[in-house]
């Protein structure tokens, strides 16, 4: 099985499964150091607008594809893991059946397209099932700029300037989000459980100060 998986014709599918393993390892290592890969990945995905008209640049079509795959309802990292697993296994299964019947294998560049087409419905169905069991308040998508001025609580690691830590907050609808936070002041450090006020955003990281008032809550 291992030798079949690493045949030249199957390398894209083997690479997908190896990348799946690497992501799991990376997430574990980053969490150990107080950095959430999932939060960074979420910030790189464009906001999904299922109701807006398609734009000339194709952004509307992209939003509809992401919405069809349940991006915004299910964490992106989970969908990526499902896609890599589906793509790798579907591709190997497809090549295995073809080889058993004809004794031949499709060239890798030709096998990728049907495997991709077959994998996307798997991601959609899996995403739909996962969306039904994941609490909604952890998957609701809002504009990140609306987080500024809200209180977040450090949930993992110690945040220092240049060393962001994971924090959670609630948006205006009461839904929970996880973001990466570092102090606004260079000499500040926020330990796990510390309540902080988000004051600005730089890329995927929010700058924060100590919560100045007990009247402000997350």
C-alpha cells in the first residue's frame, strides 16, 4: 500500500495526506507555544457573502463557493483537514480501482481534476454535518474590525509584544470568536485568564491594553 501511494502517478494524493499529518503536528506544536494556527488561518479567508451579487472580479463567485463549502459556519482548519483527507483518499481509491480493472494508472496531472471534483461534495456534506454539532456561537462570521473596543480574555499562553497569545471574545451578537492578541505596550504581558481591551489590529494580530474597568465585560 505504501509503495502504491508513493508512485509518481499518486504523488499529489500522497502529498495531501502528508500535509494533513504536518498540519496536525504544526497545530500541536504551536498550541504548546501559545499560538493558534487555526485563528491565523481563519483571518486569511475572505468574509463570505452569500447574498451579494457576483462581482466582475469573481469575488461574488468565490464567496458562493466558500459558502457552499460551509466556510463561515465551520472553522476553516476543520474544512481544510476534511478536504485534504478526502482528496488524498478519493484520489488513491480512484487510482486503485482503475489499476485493478485495467492495470493502468492515470498520470498525476490528469488524475487531480476528477479527484478534486469528487472531493468538494465530500467537504460540503461533512461541513454540513459538522455545522449541526458545533455550537453556533463559535462559527458565526462578523467583520474583525468590529472586535476593536471589545474585551477579550487570554485563553492560551502569555501574550507579549511580538509573541501573541490566543484570546476569546464575544461580538455584538453574543457569539464567541478566537483571536491572536499582543500588548500595546512593550513592557506589558498578559497571562492566561487576563481580561484585556482590544484597541487596534495589525494584520491577523490585535493589540490590547489591560481592561481599564470592571464595568467592561467580554
